[in-house]
C-alpha cells in the first residue's frame, strides 16, 4: 500500500500506479483474484503483469491506449483478457503477450472492434479467439426460480457449466459476466 502523501505513486486493490492513476505500473505476481483495471488508466506499463501466473481474467478499461513491452509476460493461466477500448491500444515493439496461450485465452473486445483487433499489431495473435464483449443483456426470464447461464457461443445452460466465460441470470439480480474455473468455483 502506498501512502497517500507519496508524490510519485498510488495504489488501488494492491496494484501499483503512477500518482494520477493513468499508468498501471505493477501487479503483484502472487495475485490470485481477477483484475479489473479502473477507468482512467491509459497505459499498461512494461512488464506490469509479468509472472502473474495465477490470474485467470484481466479487464482493461475503455480508456486504455497503450500496452507496454511484455506487459502480460508469463500470465500462463490467463483464460480471458477483456479490453473495452474501441480502438486497439498500441503495443510496444516486443511481444506484450509472451507466455499467454493465445490459442485458448479469449480476447474480449467491444462488438464493433472485433475486426480492428484482428488486424492490430500484437492483438492479432488472438485471431482465433477474439470475441465481442456483451455490452447489453436481455434480462427476460431473470425471475425464473433457478439460475441460467449463457455461453459466449449462445448455448443456454440450466445448470452451472464448467470452465469458461458466461452470462449468469439469477432471480432478482441483474445479469452479470462471470468466469468459471474448472473447479466450478465462481470468481
């Protein structure tokens, strides 16, 4: 935790940022909770998530415009990387995704940006797994007595599925995007 009077750095959710919270500098490598980077962050620094081998999901805000060299190096367990920026952030010359299995990790982006990410330097490595984010969800049927799950491919489940990203409909609650681990544990 960074002291509030520190003139150079700030922290939020145990992650280190520059003082004005526009650059994410470092996420602790032992982090196990999914990371949702706060809005207003425009840059993901060099090696920012390096060796965060226990992260399953990272979400970058729409304000993100650049991703540093080897920013996600060795995030070997990453199952989903969501980037809400309509324009694909620029990436530094070396591979920011080194060590991510781009054949299995899903890149989730705004619906209108799928083609742009498929062609953008660095991001196009995910071509087989670039998917649109779900920005609005029809809540019809959310008052059903049991939870329902909808996969990114449109498959509806009346029981908790395993391993992946789903939209959960629960009685009396707003739909939400969730990531399920193979242990069926909600995060």
